[in-house]
């Protein structure tokens, strides 16, 4: 129960983005393993499906980091403007 509260809170150590990225990565690995164990392997379809899950796993995290970095830069620049000389 505490894990779920930490997961959904803004200030918790647990990050929802990390959890979703991890789940997308694990889903991609599972799809790849299942797809490669089929008698007839469709490599193009399998690679597209795994690529979709991998791009969701890493693309979301990259987007989050870039937004956080831009937010920090905006705060730093507004702090320097507000200070009297």
C-alpha cells in the first residue's frame, strides 16, 4: 500500500515514469522471446512491435528529462532577473 502511495505522490522517491519505462522494456523483451520461439518467425513484424515498446520505454523518459532540464533553466534565469543589483 505504501508503495502505491509513493508511486502516485509528487514528492515520492518512486517515479511513475521509471515504472512505466521498465514495464515497456520488459514487455518488449517478452514479445521478442515469444516471437522468436514461434515455428515461423516474422522478423519485420516482430522488430516493429518490439521497436514500438522500446521507443515508448526510452522516448518517454527522454522527453521527461528534457522538460525537467528546461524547467530548471527557466527557474535559474528568473532567479537572476528578480535579484536587485
